[in-house]
C-alpha cells in the first residue's frame, strides 16, 4: 500500500468538479510516477468534521506516513521534493520553481479567486477587474518570451500556474495568445488528463452511491 494519501471530499456539487484542488496533487503524483491512494472526508459537515487535518475545513490535504500537510501548494512542494521531474535539484532551478509556484498562488490566484467569486455572484461592476487584467497582462509578457516558467522545462510551477489559469472565466477575460497556448500546452499533458478524469470519475461514483442510498 502507498504511504501517500490524497484527501478530498466524498462528494461535491457539479460546479467545482474537475477543479477541486486535489487535482493538483493527483496530477503531480502522476507526473512523478509516485504511487498514491485517494481517501475522503464528508462534504456534509465539512466546516467541522476534519479540522484536525485542515483547520479551515477544506480539501485537499496530503498524508505521507505520519506527516499530514494541508494547503495544496504545500502538498505540491512536498511532492516536488520527492521527484526531480517536478522540481530540478540544482539550487537555481529549485529556486526558480519555488518562486513561480508562490507567484501562481500569491500573485495570480490571490487575485483570480476573489475576482471569480465576484463574477459568479453577478456583481455588476467587478472592482477587481483592473487588478486581474493587469496581472494577466504582465504574465502574458512573460509567457510570450518562454515556454516554461522555470528551468527551461516543465516543473511543478507550470502545473500550479496552469491550474490557476485554466478556469474558463479567467481564460475568457481578454485575448492573451501566449497564455492560452501555455495553458493548452500544460493541460495537454497525459498526467493532467488522467488526474482530471480520475477526479470526475470519483465524484460520478459518489453520485451513484448517494442515489443508491436514497
Ligand atoms: N488555499 C487552499 C484552498 C483550498 C480550497 O479552496 N479548497 C476548496 C476545494 S478546491 C474547498 O475545500 N472548498 C470548500 C470550502 O471552502 O468550504 C489550498 O490551496 O489548499
């Protein structure tokens, strides 16, 4: 049995399927060829039922033997340390990878998530639109000059950045050809496709057991 366990919800509504962040960890394990199992905590009662593992009641979290790690970025970094396929071992390549992983979370997703929430809540004037566009424009310039974010090859930084950018509303906000080509390039990888298909199958199976339970 594998020591690596990726924890996600037992079920989620249709909307977030294919985007629940356990996908980042599944994808990383697939890229690195690391064996893993997926286990669940109940979606119902999530605010309180697994706070000892994830203090905000969210998923994912990762177990590796006795170690429990919450935050998808921290879990990804833990996996990246296990495999050179995800993060180069030389100090420069490692520093570049970590830097861009943090940029995906703390420079792009930090804006994209609140911007997206305002969009889907039907806000007439999304006050974060200017901020969002300028971050995406700056990233577009970077991506028009290179194929990968760090070390001239695919790393966990690309995995994370592409996962943040692939949200359809984010992709639709303006015309950024280099970003679009980048997201397509990264999400065309077989490991992403497998991770996404596995997540969709996981929640589809949950629908069946829910309806069987009546
Ligand atoms: N910063 C956290 C965010 C985790 C997060 O937003 N998880 C979502 C699923 S992708 C969740 O658990 N949502 C349910 C909730 O917040 O109640 C991470 O990257 O792990």
